[in-house]
């Protein structure tokens, strides 16, 4: 049985002060969740949010990182720095990183390996653009991203990480993939993992759906056999909505 995992990606929202207050409010509203819950604030908010959620089941994640240990990489942050800030998870290869910061599958692969080497669980994002979906290229694009991002990993390593299927056309647009469409691609991702490292890992790896997840579509998405959770952007910025998503039926 795969334990569901719901992660909130706060993106570039909220100051450190506002993030800490928001995290405390979340802790009051998310108690005894039967799923893994992760919140991913910006870098400056990691330490205060980590302190706010310390005695709770909510885990801390970062939104990005560099693969190098340290060095002359102005503006970057290392896996050890994230670990030292209390992170257990890190989002890797989010479509906004791929689109606006030219992140490639090769870079994603280096980040995934570096994260695992520092006991950080990577949430590896994959997903096609609208034109690619309309051209019938969803499986080609997503398959290449999965194979590229996970290249060279052991079956055990793959089993331990999280993959987020996020169709780019559904992120922040209010347009959600139908539960059936999301299931179909998540199933395809699991089959791709099976071909890459074996069915045992494919059965263990957790696959999230992301893209305009809301209180009113989470239940149907989570009812799909190959959807093990959600990566939530906009709706994770509202306490009641995020709590409702975490407590899906
Ligand atoms: C995301 O940022 O990963 C995301 C899915 O955003 P939203 O839920 O706002 O579409």
C-alpha cells in the first residue's frame, strides 16, 4: 500500500514572517491527517516554518536546489543547506523551473541524485505543454522526462522518491486534467518506471497529480488507482482549502 502524500508548493508567495504565521495556522487546522503532508515555502522561510511545524506531522520541503555541495554558484542553495534547514523533501524539475530557468532533464537528474545522497526525498515533476498534448505527444514527452530524470538510479532509490505529474496547461490556470486523463498518464508513468527499474519499484513509487487541484476535485483525483497524492500550488495558500485537500475522502 502506498501512503498518500499531499504537498503544498507556496512558490514565491509570503515573506518569512507571513509564512511562519501561516504555518502555525495550518498546524491548528491539520491534525491527525492519515496522509503525508509537506509544505514548501521559499528559502528565507524554511527555518521559521521548520520551527513552527517541528512538533507536528507536517514535513518541510524546498522548491529547488543546486546539485553541488558548495562553491561559487551565486544565488544557489545546496542539498546540505536544505537538510540543515530542516527539509525532508525538495521539489525538482518544476515546470516553472524548466520554462523560466532552462532546467533540463540532465540537471533534474543531477539534482535527484544529490537530493537522495543527502536524505532528501525528491518530488520529481514531469508534464507536457498544451501544444504537446494537442499534438498527441504526452507520452513521448513525459516518458522522456521520467527516463531522463531518473537515469542511473537504483530500483531502491526510485521506489523511495515521489513523481509529480503536472500537465503544464493545468498549472495555475484553473483548468484541471480530468481524473481519467490524469490517471491514464500516472499509469503510463508507473509503467515507464517498471520498464526502467522493475515492477517492484513501480508498485512502491508514489505518483502525485498537480495542476489546479482544489477542494472540489481532490476526491475524484484521489479515487484513481495510480494517483497517490497531489502537488498543490494556489490552493495550498488558503488554510481551510488546503486542510480540506489533505482530508480528501
Ligand atoms: C504547482 O505549482 O505545482 C501547481 C500545481 O500549481 P496550481 O495548483 O496552482 O495549479
